[in-house]
């Protein structure tokens, strides 16, 4: 058994000034790098900076589209026939003046019921998309699939939204007579008078530019979608005129200014709606995630690995199993406290500074914040114990350091930046101990959002618990034989 006296003795032997200075430096480098990033991040716009929508749960969401709308009472419906959906895509520099026709897969046009025109307010929409057929989406994160395929004047789509209090039902039809329900949703707190109407939006498309040894950096294309509607019928609407306006910022690009402005054109009962932007869970492209405050983590990891591997190599052949196990506990505890202090300081301080500078920051719940802080501290502790075990096994400090860096620090470092091909980075984060750093992921992958879901963008291939399990397996596979192979005065 490991007694308190034994642990205290080994801690006393471990806490030499050089080791304590190294651990302090590891913590300070994490804090300093995160605060430098936070203080150096500013927002700069010509005039007031556009703001992202804030949903009911406090999260930042994308809510930008063109809206032709009318008041709708507590019971009513809107029915339209949609005959065409087209779009345009511009290319990134140096070919940004080149315009091509086309629709991104999640371009959308259709009908929507919304709690006013404030960005972030509750909604339910039934739409045609550029590549995913008919969909019903509501409150930013929820997506229900309807029928697949596209549409044309010969094969139009009829769309209908029906409101009954807080309940909204979406239905589609090929001929306007036989209807199929796509979904029924509840919008809690929908006011007595909501806004209903036609909309169009088109999120930016991605171009991946190759860098390094095959890594990719995302570049966003401007896109626009246009939907054509007729047979527009309202039931349960109050008296008054239709109103046409943008939700969010629009008509600032050269394409919109000089070629085709986002907006509405009505002629002979046919309504054409053009718009850009998106309605979905992600906010602006410049939104900061908490992972960006942890750029110093790789340096701290290197310090921990070197310190622990050298300490293990100095264990000596005469150390008993109990002593070796106690030293592993001491290494793990010391690095855990180091990580806990570093991440526990930099995350709340960095988020506060970014928010004060007007930089949009991804919402992280208190529970998620605790999971990130404690998880990273635990991962650093396991990396330290793993490196210590390699030192005990190899008995040569330099060899243990090189092997530990190769197993842990190098995979983490090369996957944290766009250096290797995404597929290689994903496999490294499945098969090496660096998989444990999946505990720090806070970004969420949404299938209905166009994004670069790669390790360099903060998306790990394994969930946090699975990545942590991989690291635990490596640590156990190294430390167990390292301790068992030593002569001991008592069995453990």
C-alpha cells in the first residue's frame, strides 16, 4: 500500500527548485499565451460592428436572411408554391471577381414563422435547400428532413406552415392537393402576433487552400440564393401590408451593390426573394472559441514530458515497486495541479477580456468549462505519468524524452495547426496518446452547417471520453510493466 508517509517523502524528494521552476514556467506560459491572444484580439469595423444573434439560451447564432413578412395571429397558415431556386458563388482571391452560377448545399429559401425580426429570436422554417431537398428547421440547432431532390417550373414544390398557438406544423406537396407532414414543433413563448413570410439565405462556401505538408486553410466564398414563389396564400393574418427587410446586415458586397441586390421583386403575382447569410447554430466566422486561449499548452506539455521522463530515468534500479508507484503518483499530482492552475486562470480571464474587447466568444456552460479545466489538468497529469514510466523502463533520460515527445507532444503539435492532411491528423488523434486532448473540445459539429471540421480547427475525431480512454490505456501499458519489473520489498 502507498502510505501518506511514503508519498510525503517522495514529494519532498521531487520538489527540487529546478523542477518547481519548470512546472511554474509551464503554467505561466499557458497563461501568458492565452492572455496575449485575448488582449491582442480586437474588433474593427467601418461604423458599428454587426452583431450576431443571441438565442434564448444565450448562445451566439447565425441569423441573417432576407425576409418578406406579414403579421400572423395565434392561429393561421402560409402556403406557397416554389418554382425555382438559383444562386451565385464568388471565388476567393485572386479570383474573387469571378462569378459562377450555383448553390451551396445548405443554401435555403422558403417560408418561415418567427418571433419578430430580432436576430436570435425563435423560429420555424420550411425550405428548399441547395443540395438536401426539403427541410424543416427550427430554433437554430434542429433539422428535420423532408423529401429529397430539387425543383423546377415543371416540378414545383408546395410548402405550408400552420400555426396553432406555440405549435407549428410544416407540410409539403407536389401538386397542392395531397400534403405530407414534414414535422411538428413547439416554439415556447411564441407571441400572439408573430411574423410569417418568405425568406432566402445562403451561407458562405468553403475553399480549402493547401499549406504545409498537405494541411488546409479555409477561405470563405460569398454566395447568394434566389427563390421564386407564386400562389402565396395567408390565413389568419391581420390586416396590413407586407414588409420587406434584411434580418442582419446585407447588401454591402460589390456583387449585391452592382449586380443583384438582396431583396424582393414582385411582378404579376410572382415573388422573387434573394438573400445571403444563414440561419443556424454558428455565429460569425470570427467567433473565438476557448481553445484559442490554450495555444501555450503545447509548450507546457513539452516541459512536463521532459521533466517527467528525466525524473523516471533517475529512479535507479534499486528502487522498490512501492517507491516507483509513489513517484508516479507524485508526478501525476504535481502536473495535475500545474494544469489546473494554468487553465483555471486563463479561461475565465481570457473570455472576460475578449468579451470586453467586443470579440464574439462561443458560449460555454459552467459545466463544460469545469470539464475543460479538469480534463486538461488530468490529461497533463497522465502525460507526465506516461513519460515517467518511459523513463523508468528505458533508464536513459534522453531516450525517454525523445520517445515521449514523439508519442505525445509531436502528434498534438502537428495536429493543432494546418500542417498535415486532415485525414492524417485525424488518425494521429485516434491512435496516439494525444487523443486525450479531445477533452478540451467545445466546438460542436452540425451537419447542417458548412465548416472545416478538422483537428486544426478544433474538432477531434473522438469524443472526449474516448480520447481520454486512449491516453489512459497507453499510460497503463507503460507504467504497469515499469513498476512490476523492479525488485520490491513488498508486493503492492
